[in-house]
C-alpha cells in the first residue's frame, strides 16, 4: 500500500488536534478525491468538524454537498428549536456586475468617475482582461483632469509600481494633489509616505496632520495610525485620551490592530483606570480576526481568568491558533498546556514538540523545558547530549534565575557525559548557536 | 405562392401536444403569425406545418417552420418555504398583520412578479380571482398553510384545509361585494376616505378597497411607497380628530411592502455586508437611520415615520426579518470571512443595549442560534451562552440578554439554566466596574445603566418574586457602594458651594432616575432631608443667593423639584 502523501498526513495530524483549517483541507480532499480516495462520508465528517468551529469555507463546501443531494447535518441545533430557512434572503454586499462597454462609453465621453471605474476594472481584471497599462491610461486621464479619485488611483500605481516604474516622488505628488482635494485614502497614504520618509525626509508631525484630516473623515487606518502617534508622542504631543478615542473609533470599524492596542491600554490602565473585562473583549475581537498578538493575549487572559471567566480549554485553543502561526510565546505556553494537561489531555510528546519549535526559534524558557524533558526522557527519548545543548542555550539567554537552574542542570549533565559525547554536544551547541535567530 | 391544395397550419405546443391555432393559405403569413404567437404568449414552441392534398386525395404534412422559446424563462412563481403559519380562526384575522406577513412570505415570488401588496390582493376581487386562476398556486398555498397550522394545533389537516378554503371564498365574496361602481381616480387620501361608505370596520374595509384600487395603478414598490409617504404627510397636516385614523392603514400597507427582501435592500442602499444591513434595518425600525449611498431620496422622510412611532407594524416586520436573517446560515461578512465574528459582535452590541434588547426573546434566540452555528465549535448550548455573555462584556448587557433569552424557545428548552446563569452572574457582580465599563461611559450614564438593570430585574416575569427582589437588591447595593466609594453625593453637595445650589443639585439628583429606589436613593434623600431639617433652612437658602428676587425664585423651584422627586 502506498504511503499517504505528506500533505494529507500533515493536515490529518492538525485536523485530529482540532485545527479547523486543517479539518477543512482534509474534508475537502475527501470531497474532491484529491491526494486521497474520494469519500463523501469522511468529507462530511471533517467538514462538519471544521464548520462547527465556524470555518466559512467548510460551511460553503457542506452547502454545496447538500445541494448535490448528499445528506449533511452539520449545524448543532439545540433541542426544542426549529430553524426556518429564509426563503427570500437579503443579499447585501454583492457588488453590482460591471458592464465594461457602458463604462467605456462613459469614460470616452469624458466622465471622470467612469474613467476611474474603468481603470479599476482593468487593474483588477473585473469584466475585462487585467491590463495595468490600460488602467494607468484611464487613471491618468481622470487625474490630469483634476479628479481626486483618479489622482489617488494613479498615485497607488506609482506607489506600488504597477503598470509603471515605481516612483516615490510621482506617488507623493499625485497623493498630494488628491489629498489637497480632501480624498481621505490619499491623505492617509501621503501621511504614511511622509511618516516613513518615502520620497523625502521622515516627518511624523507633518504626517500626523494628514492622518488627522483623513481620520476626521472616518478613515479607520488613519485613525489607528494617528492614535499610535498620539499614544507614543511621536511627532505630536502625547495624548493618551485622544489616542484611546481614536483607537475606539477605528476598533468600531473592525480594525484588529486598533482593537489590540486599545485592549492593551485598557488592560494596563494606560490613559485611565484599567478595565480587564473590556480589554478581554477587544482582544477577543482582534483574535477572531487572526491577529496573532491578540490571540496570545486573549489566551493568557482566559488561562488566568483575567477580565473573563477562566477557561483552560478555550485558552488552549487560542494558544494553538497563535502557536500555529509561529508565535514563540504561544508555542511555549502551548507546550506547558500539553505538559500539564490544562484544558487538554496531557500529552508530553506534544509538549516536547511545541517546546522544540519554540526553542529552535530562540525561546530560552523553551530551551530549558526541552532540556529537562530530554534529560529525563519525558515525552522524547532520553538524550543527555541533546539535553546539555538545550540547557546550555537556556543558560546563555534565560533570565538570571532560570539561567542559574539551566547552568546547574547542564553542569550535572556534563559530569555524566563522556569526552566524546561532550565533544559532540559542543559541536551541536555551536550549530544551534549559528542557526539561532 | 401555394395553390388551393396547400394550406399552412400554425400549431402551438400545449401539454406536450401540438394544437392547431389557425390555418392560413399563405406560408409567410403563417410563419409571421407563429413568430408573433411565440413572442406574445406563454407558449413554449410554435410550428408551421404545410398540408398538401395530393391528387389521390391523401394529405402530406411537412413541418416548414418551428421555433422554441428557449430564451424565455417561465417565471418560477412557486411557493416559498415557510415553517410556521400562525393560526387564524375568523375571517377578520385574514386581514391582520400575521396573516399578511405569512401571505407575503409564502407568495413572495407571485407578489413580486405582479407587484401588488397583500392588502391590495385581499381587497381586490380581480386580483383575488387572478390568484385563484394561477395554476395550482392557491391550492398549494392553502394546502401548505393548513398543514402547518394543523401541525401546530393538533387539528385535523382536512378540517383546517376546508376552513381555509371557505374563508378564502368569503374573502373573495366580500371583495366582490365591495367593488366600487366607478374607479376613484387619483384622489388624495382624505378624498379616498371620504368616498368610502359605511361606519367603523366596514368603512375601514371600504377605504382599503379604494386605496388598493389606487395603489394597483402603480406597479412598482417604490412608487407605492412614495404614494404612501405623500399620504402620511397629508395625514400629518390634517386634523387629528378624523373619523378614521389613516396612519395605521398606511402602516399596514408599508408593512406589506417591507416583507420583500428586494425592497429592503433597495431602501437601505449600499451595505457592505449582511451584518451591516441588519444593523441598519434595526436603525431604520427605531427611526435612527441615516441614508446610505444609493438609498432613495425620500429615505429620511421614511425614517422619520418610524421615529415618530407611526409604523409599529412595519417595525415588527423589519425586526422579524432581522431575526430570521440572524438565525439563518448566511454569513454576516460574506466578502471577508475573517470579519464574521466582528460583524456578529457589531450586531450583538447593536441589538443588546444596556436598556433593552431590540426584538425581544425572538432576537435573543436568533443570536444564540447564530452563535451556536458559526462559533461554538461543537460546544454545548451552555458554553455558547457563556461565550455570548463574554462577548457582551458588561453585566448590564448580559442581564438584558439573559432575561430575554430565558423567555425564548431555546431558553425555555434549556429549563432553569438561563435563570441560574443570571442569578450567578448578578450574585457575583458586586462592583459597578463589572456592570458598566470603567472607561468610555460617563458616570451619569453608568449609574443610569445600573438603574435600568435594576428596573428590568424587578419587572422580569421569568424570575420568581423572591429572585427579583434578591437580584434587584444586589444592583441597589452596588449603586450605594459606588456612591460611597466615589463620594458622588459629596461631589454634588460641596460645602463650599452656596446652599441654594447644593440643595437644588441634590434634589435634581434624587429625581434624575439614575438612582435606585432603595439604598442609593435613600442615601441621596437623607442628605436632602439633612439640609431641610437644619434650623432656619429657608432663611439660609435665601441668604446664600445674592439677589433676593432670584433667591425666592430658586426656593420656589426647589420646592417644585422636591414634590417632583417624591418628597412629601
């Protein structure tokens, strides 16, 4: 029997550990018969698990299967209730179809809005074949006629080097023209270029002025960026109250970074009294949008019962989401969760694996924990050489107290190692140091 | 040219059989006639057959022309899937909101196709007959509704079907009797109402017959709404003592129109996703909406009618739409799946305020169903409620949610659990900081929110009297603690301020409604009484104001406020 492809194994392992994306991937493979034999029952099983975790792709795939006549019951319906399908649903958010011929006619007749819309169509390949040169041409016509939207759009092409050679000077010039006419997106982009010194000298003060203009028009990105300047006092007078207000406005528009920064202010009591309950709410909202720092902080609040009821299972879920994205602190915490069985079944092997991933990324705490596990043969084969290497790395980078423990441990191990083993250990340590981030 | 022995039959396809429609001696005329038939009628195919009579008397038939209406899509006017139909017992109930809402949803495609409201249908004999003649649509509708009603009541399905059929005939007969002798023309609303004969309910019915005739002349939803808005403006400018108030009639027809998803979408204008659209509908139903891009120019006038409370039925229809959409599996953020929770959070915060829950138990239930389906990850209902509560954040909102949820179908199905959760929540909330956020809310609003939570707890029917008192007392104790910890009364009653100012501020505070009838109000009142009891209070009060005339005025104001605030 042929071995299972690595892609399937990888998704299966993660899916079995509860990862909704992996569950969807695996379910979809069974649905399509891709890399595995087609199996609708298994497809429904995995897709259902993903759907129950809110994976929208899985919901869509199940809906398609149901439309094909496959029996699908993924929604966990509480007893005593019946869900009535809306037979005449609202279809908000659907973009009206583009009629390129109509747009082209209006654009040729000199309608600037149509010129920009046609440029957008060419830029995104919607209704017409993607053609950046054509996009540039139409934007240019509108921009040169003084249309702010056209000037902004042309600025983005120069800014990103799309259909034209990248030019900070050109981008700034066009953004400036549009910004002067009150275009919020242009004001934000211009502010960003000035802040970063692209096409000129960095000047946070001038950047803040443009951000303020865009923020007043409700531009969430500008509200967020201006808030960061006000919070840090960079280029403007430090004003935490104003920063909080702007973060709140951007957060209300769904900006995950603003929600995260606001949560930090609320948790730490910056600019006012601390409110861990509200902080946890904002961490959750940012985490749900996939902001890894928020996932970690929300997990930590859940684990400690800070601002929210203690929930180790949920904490483990959020540690995993952040760990999967490579967050070292989350990986260490997840290792701890598995080691102690906090909200999950204790799994020393999984703990060792997460410590290893974090240790490779340079976490001194993970190096120490992994060293101890390797020394005692817990969760992985006992290996004094490997244990010495990890403890030595921990001794070099950990905080003083932990470093002392690591040194003590590595000294004990060193006494147990033969000269050959010691040489091998030193060689591995060197290699580790070289690859360490 | 053809001879006498040749003729051309124009045939149309009816129920899988070719039927001769006409016979012509001219081939091109026959073909033209066939093409015309195909375009102007509902026939799916036409053909022309040449019939040639041979010398031996036998006939030879040849198809010389055949066309199928492939491009013509027969409109699907089938019934919509509904899973409940409120039971009706008398003919009057056929005209009521619930029945019209059910008809509006069940016959959506049909009504959208001919653009008539349920009211127009029920008050116009021709339209009723047209529906009756529409294939098996009426029969299927009666069948469907009777089955749903029989299932809900346990009544025999056939009995229910017979009742509905007879009621239908009665509705039709009533409409036939009411057909006016001549069309009313484009009269004003007052003109139409003056034309209607009869008194009381009969006059109302006759009015609706005339109004329906007028509206039937306009076959566009917005056209009808514009007429209704003009009538509403006319009504607002006429005397309030009209024999028949017109606003409920206008509300009834508007409520028919806003059943349609397409109408709502066109009304709302551009909405980035379903979540935003639902929040916007809540805003409109509350009369707090602002016109979005592409909204009709009269949106603000429409919104004002909701704000003035003139459209309660329409509000109910809109909110029932929000409930059903919330309950459905349609994503709130279809274009950006990562924002699904964000949109849910926005909707949750929009409908669950610190004062009330828009849509009541049905909405609480809908939010729960959505959470379970999208975010619960296979957890238990209890975990889902916990998670919704965590999303709501502060205890004031949580109390509003749990009280409504406890009365919802899902809450009832969970037995005592929602109430137990509520009791545990309130018993554990001993500081105002967990009831209302610490920042971003003014102190006065924090106290008002806590007082509102106390009121809702004390009036909650889902709680036993003992529990109401216990939980209400906790909110009161939290308020009293807040007053003490923050020195709120001391801040209002500053010793360095003139006595008149202190006394008036204090008594205003007592009557502001932000305090709870109990410990907290007693604390503030006792401070007022302390002032009143001091020797020569009135003299000191007057002496604290520089201008004696102003002093007298303030004293009178103080006494008036005292009475208003419940001091005797």
